[in-house]
């Protein structure tokens, strides 16, 4: 299944789940939460989606992908929940020439972006965590297409730094580090 089809299917499933959690159903036309068509009732008010109004840090970097290529990278948030920290980035590639399909991997000169958090308090480096199937919990840097001159979000999940760490440095690929990225708890 192509990435765009997987993304569309995932988005549709998330919307259906969100509707079910809030007691709404796109199938029964009942918006009153009554006895219609199987809407789920309960603790829906606890579910939420991360929203980002503006970047907390941003920079424009040169890219070796093509002559004159650049990429705007914005840190939209670093949020801790439980023992995990989720980093959300916004990418905007600026690559001229036909046939260029930017991805984070290609924008970094066909090298891994290898997002990592650098803890200046405890002198530790946090790397993206893996799940029980040994898959990295992050957007795929090779397969995530970044439409030229348009923004695309990616996410990366790390073990959460200790609560005494209020900000952290972020290293992405060969680009200079973002310093003092605030951690939201």
C-alpha cells in the first residue's frame, strides 16, 4: 500500500475513532448522543489531539539534495506524557528542478536524520525508542514525502528526560543543533 493511501486510511480511522470517543457517529445522523446507532458514551473528554499554533524554534538550512536546495525546519513542540516525549517537527523543502521528491533522508544528503535529544543537565543523548516489533517510533525519514514549498509534519518519540530537565538540545542529521528546546510537561 502506498504511503499516501496508508496516510488516508490512518486519518479516516482516527476520525472515526474520535467520533466514537466523543459520542458522535457519522453513520446514524444522531448528534444528540441519544440511543441512536451505536455511538460510544463515556470518558471521551479525556481524549485530545496535539495542536500547535506556532513553532517554538525554527531555522533554514542548506540541503545537498540539489544545487540551491534549502529546507525550513520548525520545532512545533516537545511534549512529555508519562515516560515518553514526543517531538513534532514541521518541514518545508525548497528544491528546484523536475523530478525532485524531497524526503528528510534525501534533504540530508541521503543520510539518516537520526533525531536525538541532548540532555545538558545529565549529559545523556536520547534516541528514538522502538516498539516490541523493533520499529522506531517516528515518521519514516526515507518514505515520508515532503511536497516542495509546502509544510509537512513528522513526529519522533523518545524516553522522557527527568523532570529536572526543563529544556534540551535537538540534533537532526548534519544540520546545526537547535539549542534550549523547551520541554512541555
